[in-house]
């Protein structure tokens, strides 16, 4: 038996960072959205243990999909031994949560093969990182806590993205350390006010106000990787309604709203490709894109 699942990339349409927590993470208020840029995972049953995860770009202990399987086993998941092969299309260490996407897709595949208790799967997702819980069901969601508390939402107004990966990598811990050094985190009361504004603004079919499309980690990413600042400038020059860093960077996003957003984004991507050959267009996707299927 073979199962296949897509693992959509994630962007933060808004990312507000609060104080550090005792577990080493930061309090967050964020609006997650899944994109049509996806990795592909294929699960195949093995004749004997151990489980294996095959991915040339992210091997070994750094692969969150392997960690997801191991954590499931530790919690008593009774599925047969499996091999999971990952075809990477999401750039690595780019602020698009590709590793978290793969981990979430692994949990969906495992649950399809041998269903376990949903609360156990959610606990594994939360243990793996702040981006994994929201990606268990791709789509639009508000994340709070360190991102592990998820409130799922209906789609916003039509919009499209130009995704501009850079020839650089930024580690998430390093960006958060730089954010702390720059004194960027907000107070708890400010986070609470921003959460209320985000919940009010992110109504079905609404266009998100530009004031809420802010990434508090952006100055830290630019500080560590000045090429990010130049990419932001060039994306703004294309006429994007919003240009921002994706997650902890270094990938930069241009966002267009409207029924013709994808067409406009495609023109912008072509204009950027002489300087940024990997620039591509993506659109939002919902949970249906991540449903496992038999192949």
C-alpha cells in the first residue's frame, strides 16, 4: 500500500512577537496561511522495522518528518513500519516552514494508515514546533501561544503571492535572538489588543488591512541578511500591495489583492526573475490539498 500527501508551504500574513517563555519560545499572535507551493510525501509499508524517511535535502536528525514518526511511535502509534519519501519543492531554511509542513503531512499520512487518538496527534504536532499544529489542516488560521493554539478561519478575499527565495539561509533561533537583541518583542497587553484586531479583521471574504500585515521579525532578518532589505525594495517597486518577510526569512513575499491578483503577480514575478531566478507565484489553498490519497 502506498499513500501520498501534499505538504503546503506556510506564510504569516501577520506575525506579532511577544515576550520569551520559560520553554525558550516566544509568545506569538500570527495569521497563518497555506500556499500552493508544496512538498510531496509518499508513504510505503515496509516488511520490517525500522521506519525510514528519505529526503536528500534534509537528511537525518534535522528532518522533522522523521521526528514526527519517532514521536508517534513513542506515544504508542501501532502502524506498520513505513518508508516516507519526501520530494522537496519548498526552499529549506527560508521562512516558509517546509520542515513543519513535512512533519504535519507525515502525521496526516500516519493517521490515515492507522488512526490514533486526535489529541495524541495534536500533542505531537505541538511538541515539534510552533508551525506544525496549524499545518495539520492546511488553510487559514490564527495562532497564539507559541503558535500551537490554533483557531481555524474561512478564506479571505482573493489574493496571490510572489514568493522570492534568496540564496541565503537564516535559522529561526538566530533570528529570534536578533529580535531580542533589537528589543523587538511586544508586551502582553499589546499582543492581546492585536489579537482582537486580527480576529475582527480576518472575516470570511475580507481584505486584511495593511496595518495588520506586519512581521515583527523583519528587522531582525534584515539585520542578519541585508540582501533581504534589497529584495523587499525590489518587490515593492513591482507595485505589490504589501511586501514582507516570510516567517523568520530570508524569503520575501509580494502580496496582491483582487480577482486579477494572480495575473498581476505573474507579471511581477517575470519582472523580478532576472535578479531573482527562483521567484514564483503561489495562491492560498485549503485543507483539501493536504488530504492523503492512495496511489
